[in-house]
């Protein structure tokens, strides 16, 4: 079952899950979790890709990389 993006007013389907820890000032962005949790937020591609964290915080993007997102030097990619 898919879940909707947690951003208010966004009707898109979530593809990533955001979690955070105040003590370490860290935000983690993972592939969408199998189940929702009250202390995490699901985000659509647009909101996940444009996520910014507060100054002094670290963003750890741990989402799996899709093959079409990998660009190796010297290899032509189809458009």
C-alpha cells in the first residue's frame, strides 16, 4: 500500500521516509519505509529531492540509487 507525501497540500505518492534526531542534529532520508511511524515523515520525489536541513544539521541521504541516476564518465546515456 502506498502512502501520500506528508507535506501539507501535496497529493503525490511518497517515495522516501525522513527521520531525525535532535541530539546529533542529523536527518536521515531513506527509501520509503514499509510501514508508517508517528516520528517519521514520508515525502514525494519533489520534496525529498529539495529537502534542506537547518544550519548546523547534517543530511544523510541513504536512499537507494536507481540505475538511471548513475552517470559514469565516458558512457553515453539514453535521453
